[in-house]
C-alpha cells in the first residue's frame, strides 16, 4: 500500500481547517504517501542524499540555481480572501487539472493529489511552508515555497 488514509494522517488538520474548507470530493483526492513510498519518491525525484529542503547540496537539482527562473510572493495571495493561486505560479505551471502532482515537504512526508485539487487547496498545503516542492508526474515545471512568503518557479532538468 502506497497511501495512508487522510483520517490517519497526523497533519490532516491542515485540510480540515474551518477557515479553508474543502469539499469531501477534494479531501478524497488528497492522498498522503506512506513513509516508505515518500522516501522512495523523494529519492527518485528530489534527492538521494538530503532528507529535507534545508539540506540540499550540490548535485541535488533544487540546489542548482539554473533550475530557477523567477522568484515571487505567495504570502499575499494566501492572506487574501481570494482562492486563486499566486499569479506567478498560475502563469508558470500549465498542467491539465488531472495531472498527478506531489507536494514534497521532506523525504518521509509527501502528499499526492491532482493539479486541479492542488489549485483549490493550495492554501491548506501551505500551512507548512518550510521549503516544500511541488512537482508533477512526467512534468518539468516545479515550484518551491518558503516561510518568508516567497515562491521560486523553475524547470527541472
């Protein structure tokens, strides 16, 4: 089994927050990976050595400055009453709504969903904002979010 039920996910509160309600249909499409599957995906897609975004080093694609094309702000959009993604993110990522995406907090903490659900629930995902990466299955575009309210967008090699 690659997933744990959202009801058993220790941080499920971020998806059940009263100020950012999600539909039952969207909740059903938010699938935390098991620790072993998270580690496997992280090792294949992110880094074989660093377990957390704070520890990326030379050889890890997120540490390669040439990957990142632009930095913008996500915090102001998060603080607003509007549900839309930050403009930079919306402009950079041109995926179909059914594209499988992974929101990667650290090596043993990855959540799978679709781009459509992520666009509706992005504020929930960013309750934890210490460097997580957004990647898509078979997609090169990526984004990384930071506690200071910045987001970097780029293209993986």
